[in-house]
C-alpha cells in the first residue's frame, strides 16, 4: 500500500467580494510510495501550493481524500491537527521559518519540546542530525548570524528531528545561492537514500532533477508525470525542461 494516496481531490475558493468561485484543484489523483522522492512543478497559480497546503493539513479540500499511512488526514479534527503535524510531517520552507530569538539549537529542538520529549533523547537526536548536516559548530548561533544555506540546513534538521513519515518542502532552494542550493540538494538526496519519503514543490528544474518522479500541475490538474528510471540528473534536467516548454506552450507531452 502506498504511504500517501490522494484521491479525487478538489478545492474551490469563494472570493470575498461578489461570491465568485475559483477552482484551484480538480480531480487530483496520485500516490507516493514509502521512500519515494517526488517533485511537483507548475506555473504560478497552477494549484501546486494549494495542493501542498492540503497535504500539510493547513488547508482542507472541498472534496476528496488524502490518506497517509492508511489514515484519512482530511477528517482530522481541528484541535488535533497540530499534534498530528508534529508526529507525522516534517516541513521545510523557502523562507526558513526560524525564530530569530532562538539559537539554531533551540529552533531544532522546538518540535520535540512541543511534543513533550525528554532532553536526553532530544540531545542525542540533535547532535546526530547537526553533525550530518554540517551545522554542529553553529548550534549556539542565531539565525541572523549564519548564511541562508546554513539556516536552511537548520530548518531541515528541525523538520527531521521528529523522524517524520513524509518530508514536505515548499520551494526549499528558492532563497539560496547556487552553492547552497547544491549543498541542500545533496542533503535531500542523502535523506532519500536513507529511506526518507520527500515531496517537494519547486520552480527549480535543477531541484526537480534530483527526484524519482516529477508531477506537473496545470490549471489545477495533474497534467503529466515524468519518471526517472535509469536517467541521470542531467538527463532528468533535460527532460523536465522539455516537458515544461511543451506544457507552457499549451501542447501535449509525448514520451
């Protein structure tokens, strides 16, 4: 059974003035296997961020189901959502979402503190993650004292410290320079090699070329998908670029 199943997902927004309805998602169906690395791509307004927000339980669909490890997460009660996110989901954002009044160490600890975990267990997990991500010597520093790449690696550590079933990333390389982007993509590839399931929304062809599979969204629907198979990252980069060119031109992608 897939780790994540999205079934007949639809999202309709009603505008504040005039009552016009906007269909952000319609009939979205896909699944993600445990340990798979999936990228979602599409133009601004295509529905990819709405989809990610629903998967992250920060928005609810108009209809359809999102099933994570056998549980329909669209039916979770409002008062239980924060606990569910802490226990099952990890998040990495474009703008890092670190607290400037907390050191990197305290930012990474935060999900465990909120979950009521004991300090010795948390300390061991943090040390292991920080060493793997190359930020161990920076843990006492504050976010404004380190680079964007270092902040993003701290954000990855915070997302991973609870050992989430799925890591959700929203444009994780969007605020990074080329070198930091490369470093972060290496981190994601390493996590994937260790069995972490990753679902990433991105505009970056370079970032998407590291994934096992790329889903292309257009006008609120899954329009095309591209599987890695035996392709190299360079091959994936070329295939993704070709697919985007055709999609943006309004054509159909042929394998």
